[in-house]
C-alpha cells in the first residue's frame, strides 16, 4: 500500500471525526480557549494532521465511549407503532357476517370440502348497542334484507382494501377484485347500524401485490399431506363468495344466530 493512499485515508478519517466532534460540541465555538470542561474537551478531541496514530485512536475511542455511547447517540430502535383501538373495542358486542366459496355443479366433493370462507365483522359502539329483543331483531331483519334476499354475492381478488374510522369504531380489511365491490360491501355493513351515509372515501386505502392480476394465475405452491402433494390455495385468486349466515356476540354469552341463508332465525 502506497504512502499516498495511507495519508489520504488518514486525512479522510480526521475530517469525518472532526465533523462529528464539531456537531456534538456545536454550542462551543472553535476558537474557545477557556478552561471550561466542554471547551477543553473539544480542543483535545479535534484532530490535527501532525497528531500521531496512537493519539488519533485514543481521541476517537474517547469520543465514541464517553460522548456518543454515553448519551445514546448511536442507539437504534425498531418498533411497531402502538394502537389501542383493538383494546378499546375488545369487549363491545360484535356482528359477524359469514361467506363461503361458490362452486359450479360439476365441482368434486374434495373441492367443496376445501371451500374458502370469509368473514366481515363490526363492533357495535355503545350508542348503537341493542338493549331489547326487538332492537336486536330489527338488526337481524336488516341483515336478512341486505344479505339474505337474495343471497349476497361478492368476488375476492388481488386488491386489498382497508377502511378505518376510529370515531365510529369501524375497521375493515377486504380482499377484492374490483374496488367498487368492496366499497359497496363496506357501505352495506355500515348500513346495518344506520351509518351508510357516514362512509368517507378519505378513510379508504387500496393496495395490491406487485404481480397485480397475474398473481391469480401464478403457479400454485404445494405441500405434502401424508404421501401425496396437494396444491395450496392460490393467494389473491378471484373467488366468488355467497352469504351463509350472521351472528351476534356479546361477551361472555354464547353467539346468537341471527340469520341463516335467507331465513330469519332470531
């Protein structure tokens, strides 16, 4: 290694070190010759071209250990943003709508047994909690009219739609092919609590995978079950769903079945 390269590297190290020292002691002017602790420490830590290698190493070590590390300047923190939403609504009553994959008449029994399912649920905020049998039956009737007659159908897909309205307590995450279908589904669910008009497009977020629509035709992954390979469900595949039933949960009581198909149960 040539002498010129060694000197150039040392000069670069000195420049970078002095820049960090000046940033740390930016409240002390470079020309401060006082005996104050911070001023004298800054003068000692600023390196010069004629300082020995041993002195440079000691100065850099001192600066790192007693200035940067001691004050947590180089500490890195990686964390997940904290949300208290789910804690706040954890014990509120919940209405859940259930959907199941729709097949053609020629579908095999094995295919039908592996049908996909979907759930859409909402928490009932305190001002909307039904306080009587008649009030809960009215909600069940609305569910039957909206999702049971005729049976509500929805197509999933490669797009992900999320809707979050903290003030009203709504949080939806829906897989869809067409965004308008997801919007209509969210509006219909909000309508069960007479909040359809409260829907705000500014609360809607849309995302999709890098493959886009091509993700539905990607080669399916396989997994071995006992002695044969079985195709895993294709992610983001467009699947037609139909409404099956809805229930009402109020902790700690058991779920109450409200609607099954197009029949009012409660």
